[in-house]
C-alpha cells in the first residue's frame, strides 16, 4: 500500500509557482484572446437574422466593394513597403558608409518619425498639401497648380515616410557588422564600388532588408487612421470593417467580423514571413575589421547630405508641423497671422479629461503589461517544453491582430453575456494590454536566454522557492530591460487609435481619438496642440527607455 501511495504521489504533477503561472496565463489568453477571436469567427458565420451561413464569406469574395478593399490593402501594404525600403536603405547606406555631419541628429529624426502616430502624419500632410494646404496655396500663388495629397498617392507617401525607420534601423545595424575584409578583397580583385555594394554588401544585409520591409508592410495593412483621413473613397479592409461596424443606419456586425477574420489571416501570413526573415537576420561582426566611413568630397558629399537630411526631415515633418501649428493664433478653427497659446488654453479648460484618460489608461495597461509580460517571458524562456512552445505561439495572435480588429473582437465578446465591459474604461485598458503584451513577453524571453539560469538554480538549491529565486536573482538582472520595455509599451499604448475608436464612449475618449475627431471637424489648431502634447509624452518615454538601453535604437523594433 505504501509503495502504491508513493507511486501515486510521484505521478501527480507538482503544483509550484511556475505551474500556477502557466495555468493563469492560459486562463488569461482564453478570456482576453480566444473568446474575442472566437466571437469574431462565430459572428462571421451568422447572418443578421442569426442563421448559420457562409454567405458573408461568399459576399466578401463576390462583391466588388470588398474585393477592391482587399486589393487596396495589398496596394498600400506593398507600396508602403517599397517606399520604406527605398528611403530606409538609402539613408542606412549613406549614414553607415559615409561621414555625415550630425549623424546622431539624423537618427533622432528617424526615431521621431517612428514614435509619432501615422494619423498625425496624415494630418500634417493635409495641413501642408491638403485642399487648403499651406504649400499648395504658396505654389498656387506662383501659378503652379498642384493636386491635393488625398488618395492612394498620399497614403503611400505617409506610409513610406512613417515606416522607413524600420528599414533604416535594421539595415544600418547590419551594414555596421559587414566584415571590411570581404569588401577589401573584392576591391583587390578589381570590383568597382557599385559592384562591391551589390555583390558583397547587399547579399549580407538582404535578411535585414526583407525583415524591415515586411515589418513596414505589416504596419501599413493594419493602419486605419491614415487611409481614413487621406483615402477620400480609397477604402481598405480596416476602413471597411469600421464603416460596417459603426454605420448608424445599416450597421452590419457579421460582415465587419468577416472582414476582420480576413484581415487577421492576411496579417498572420506576413508576420510569419517577417519572423522567418528575422531569424535569418544574424550577423557575426569582426570588431577589428568593422567598416570605416568614407569622407566624400564635392558634389557627392553634398548629394549624400541632402538625401539623408531630406528623408529625415520629411519623416519628422509631423512633429515639426504639429509643434509649429500648435502655437498659431486661431479664430475658432481658422488660423490667423501670428502666434498665441489659444489651442493649449482649449486643451487646458476643455480637453483635460481626454489627456487624463490617455495617461490613466496607458499607465494602467503598462503596469499590467510589465507585471504579466515579465513573468510570462521568464516562463517561456526558462521552462522550455511543449506547453510553453504552444504558449509562445498563442501570443502570435494578438501580435498580428490590427487594432480595429481587436476593438471589434472585444465588442463581439463583451457586449453581452456574463461579462459586459462595453462602454467602460476597463475594456480599453484590456484591449491595449492584450495587444501589446506579446512585445514584453518576447523582449523578456530574449533577454533571459542570454543569462545563464545557473544562479537561479543555485538559489533554489540553497532553499529559496522558485518564486523567491526569480524575484531576488533574475528580476534585478533584467530591471533595465523591464523599464525600457515598459516605456516603449507606454509609447504604443498612449498612441493607440484604432481599437480605442471602436471601444470609446464620451467619458472614455482618449487623445488619439479626440485628435482624429478634431481633424475630421477641421479644428487643426487644437488638433496640433493635442498632437504636440501626445508627442512630448511619447518622446519623454523614449528618452527614459534609451537611458536604460544605452541608446539602442534597434530595441524600438
């Protein structure tokens, strides 16, 4: 009997801290991920009358409106990727290979472009090149009629300038690790500089190019604000889903969820491709033979500087325009000559609640992200088995879900039933939390894989519990990364528009939503001031992150 009892005890799984974390993580994913995604899938399989059908998918495949939106999504995705590749690779090559005065300033411009929300970029280009744009008006006075920036061309310009930093940061890092000996050997064999670039350097940085380009493509097809503001009839899947969901007359939730499912599948394909290319993005640099920058002379030097600064300043244009126009004097929505603080006064006296909401929701979401993401990241990195591998794969789903889809999924899941969250601040906080959680999980896991678990194991052998060993040994070693990751999560959280636009009510409106509505109403002065506040908060978070990362720009990716 004693032997049988011992065998039974040994057969029972040991309930410890990490087992509890595993169970709670799966429960969290079930409630905040599987139920919403399942609700979207189920909703797409029923018509407006509640009858099971595949008619929604048949309608998507046959109705020209949806086929055009699907094609448009691919156009802006591939076009935005092509523009980002062109601008990012030119900038990376010049900065990595030539002596460019103010190189750190150029990197700062790229970072400003990266952290500013895409819809603010759309707004800035409307101010400059819209129907009543400043630059268009100036050119018109000179007798030059320039078409407004609206349409597919404007969307591609904004996407190219917004997402080129993904390519720039990845390719510049790869170019800095190319072994100079290979290029010197090619030069000794008589290859011209162009031949050395395309035969030696290009193949070595090709994985970084493809990974950065695909990252730009993923963000382009998921973006909602830019096509909504600049499209003027050029609809993509994200805008179609929002239109079907939000229409006051003829709202079609089942068709909106059908488009959401398609958007998830498209995003998943490209994210898997991007992850595959990122795994190949491994460079073994030679510290002795790292490339040296060449000092150009004459027109070549001027051309390189002009190209780098032109790209950098155009990419940072949203920040520049927002700051300048936030101080313009206004009479209602109309700009007047001179400068004043009227727009900031309107924020102070009329819009303080949206600033407070954004800060409260973002800080609450980031606290949850840091606490949960760190523990789950340790679990994935330290307890490698089939369960954690499945868990790691499950976190791919919120990573690929565009914000508009997250918002619709949460409405489908939590509008009725035992848990009703619609119209509350909680639903916005949880949507930001689950969407950004994968970043912290993967960052923590990557950091821990570089740290030997021997010290933690030694602490356990000395009598510490696994939780105590984790808290006293592991956490202090990764605190800088945790803080930096938290700050970067704050940047993405406070700039979230797509999901918040679906989930907000009057009392839970956030800064991005209010900026979007102000732009639609034509109140560009207040929109500029509120955008500036948002950019200052984002910039402060990025500065804090850099303080803990040692200014590692590639960590922004």
